[in-house]
């Protein structure tokens, strides 16, 4: 432990963030790093608590507590405090293929399980991680690691999201020859075409892809496996296959008027903005614009928040985010003790920005859309909302939503974005390989395994576990890679 009294001497300081009204003028990331001295003080706050729940990554109370990658957090916080950044980087890369992604987008499960956070603010572990990995890139320490020998085995990874990239990176470093097939024009999955640029600048992804290419990974974009590339071709050309195609089936809202023009799924809206931004700085106009529109977002989660932040940047007239569930408490409830993931209300960057622009929180709770109202041209002009109460179901006893009679309201709306979650993978890829799906339309495997019912076909990420987090996708990719390695060589030391 670096400084035994660090947590008593130093208060937590987050990386400074640009004011909401300023940052909405661009799509750039808006946090700046702390000075070297302040960063070391932040690392010194790590308590060497003896039982570091932060690196545990186990399910507790139905949610993951601590880092799913089992990052060796107290160790690299200590090295960072001592100024041994190169050693900290080595320790970090032992467990995490892509700290530059997690240190930008992870909800920091580690910080929620930090002992220092029980009575005070937790250690700023995510910002510390970011300082370590960016030091590595800035100082030429992230050089291509080309394997000394090749195994002669070929692996196809289908899908280039964080799980596919983690599997590809791990297998390539082990000496197997890896080709990543991606149906989009750019690799990265939801890192590229889901999470907005202001949260994760796309140059950060391309920097990693360039490194992986230099290390020997081949990327083939615009290859839609099961459509323009057949599963048969892949199975005959490769010794193993990892299916990492994500969980891309959006949950729809079935209400009258759903066919109105002006209703989109959140990811289509977010993807179009990012693609146009990357292709032409939005000059091509090939995106779904929220400019001067009243925007209603259905879904109070993180994807909905990304839609709020993007709509505000487009210059929307108003923005509302509807959430079916009641508002979460501001503090942990007694039934949700440490170190469980805290089920508390957080105000994310998009909501902060909407508050700054419009003067109020965009979220409305216990409310859903009952009807989409069209104008004479069939375009969306308003939504009819209804408030919900939660009452016990007579059969199961579980609380279920019930409409409150007479609570309907009309909200003006020319653009509605559905961010209501995802219902498993798109089945055509699995079908083309003959791979079985489970009841939730995820690829079926034995518990804790990644091999499917088809010989030499494995799976990882959201396609396997359902829509989750980048950090879990990376874990999935690493674990699938270990299984593939064992399958190919008879043993694994991954
Ligand atoms: C809008 C949004 C914001 C999010 N924000 C966060 C966040 O801030 N932090 C966080 O931790 N998590 C976030 N998540 C969740 C996180 O992005 C996902 O859990 C993670 O990306 C899953 O990784 P994956 O590799 O399994 O799949 P994906 O990232 O979905 O990648 C799958 C890839 O497979 C490709 N593909 C699919 N079918 C084929 C095919 N037939 N042939 C070739 N390629 C194919 C797809 O084009 C895609 O590129 C967010 C999710 C969304 C939707």
C-alpha cells in the first residue's frame, strides 16, 4: 500500500468535465485529465482494504458486484501512486484487453463496490485506469505484440464488438491466425455505432483496431455472415468460429399509430448520427435529425440517456424521457446493502445537458405511451401517454403495471425514439450455423461455457448473455478465447 493515510488526507476529485451548455456545442469527449500530482493523490486514496470487493466481479442480489474482469485494482492504484506507471500498465493489461474503452464507458462496478465508498467517496478507479492506459499510448508503450510463433490454426470471429475484439486479441496473441468478419462499414460494434462519440471518441477505437491489425488480426468489414458470406464457407475455411454478433433485436412498443413516420429505434438514430459525423461531420445530412423537433424517448435507461444527449446536440425543441418504473431512491435502500450494485437514481450526462438547456429533468416516471398520433400526412405529431401504478398480480403476487384511468396526456412529438431494451440476438446468424438458441433468444451453451451444440462453433458477449455491458463483453470474449484455445491445442494457459 502506497500511502496508509491517503484516504484520510485526500478527497475524491473526478476528471474535470466541460459545462453542459459548452459541451453540447460539439460531439467531442468532454472530460480532461488531472495533473500528475493530483492523479497520484487519487491513487493514494486506495485503502489496501484487505478484502477488495472492487475486483470481485461476482453476482450479488441479481447484479454484478465489482469488476467482471477481476482487474487487479489495488495493485495498479498502488503502482500509480508510486509513479510506476509502466508497471501499472503491465498489471492492468494482464486482465483487460481494452482499458481505453472501459475507462470511458464502464459504469464502474468497481467503484460501487469500493470499501472507501462505504463512508466516503469511492476511489476514482475508472479515471485512474484511464490515466494509466492513456499514458501507455502517449508514451509509445502500446507497441504491436506480434506472437513469436504461429500455431497454424485459423479462427473466424463473427462480429467486431468488444466481445469479438477481446476474443480476437486474446487468440491472436496466443499465436492463432484470426479473421474478424463485420457486417458494418466500420469495426467496433456498439462501441462504434451505439455509444455516442461524446462518450467514446471513435478515434480511440480505430487506434486499437490499427494496433490489432499490426499484430496480425485481419478485419473484413461489410461481410454479413449468413447473408453475403455463407456459414458453410466459414466452417470449411476455419478451424474454429466465435459468434459474437450482439443482442440486436430491439423491444418494440405495440400501440395504435405505431406505423407513423417519425418513430425510430434508438440504435438506428444513434448509429446514423455517428456514421454521418464520421463520414462528413454531419454535412451529408444522412441522419435522423431532432433539430427543432419535440422528442419523446421511450425508455429511461442508459440508451435513452444517449438519445437525450444526441437530441440536445442536434438542437431539439424539447425532450422528454419516459420511464415505466418509479424513480429509484437517491440513497441505497436497506434491502440493497453494500457491496451489491446500488439501485439508486443517477443523473447522467444527457439528462444534465437537458436540465441545463430546458431547465428541468427530462425524465417522467411511471408513464408509457398508449397511442402515437399522426397528422394528415401520416407523420407523428403527438403521443398519448398514460400513468402507471404497480399492483399485485392475483396469480403470482408479483407487482405488475396497471394504467391509471383518466391519467392520459397528450405530448407534442415529431420524433419518437424507442429505447426499451433488447430481446436477444438476430436469429439468422445462429440459424445459418445450425446453432441452438435458448428461450431468451441468446445462443445456448452449458452454464459457464461458450461452446455451442455445433462442433468448433463458440459464442461470446451479448449474443450469449443478452444485452449487458462492455466490461462483461470483454470478459466473455476472453473466456471464449480460452475455450477455443483448449479446443485447438488440447490445453490452454490463457
Ligand atoms: C446505445 C447503447 C449504449 C450503450 N452504452 C454503454 C455504456 O456506456 N457502457 C457499457 O458498458 N455498455 C454500454 N452498452 C452496452 C454495450 O455496448 C454492449 O453490451 C456491448 O457492446 C456488447 O458487445 P458485443 O461484442 O457482445 O456486441 P456488439 O457490440 O453489439 O457487437 C456485435 C457486432 O456484430 C456485428 N454482427 C452482427 N451480425 C453479424 C453478421 N451476421 N455478420 C457479421 N457481423 C455481424 C454487428 O454489426 C456488431 O458490430 C450500450 C448499448 C447500447 C445499445
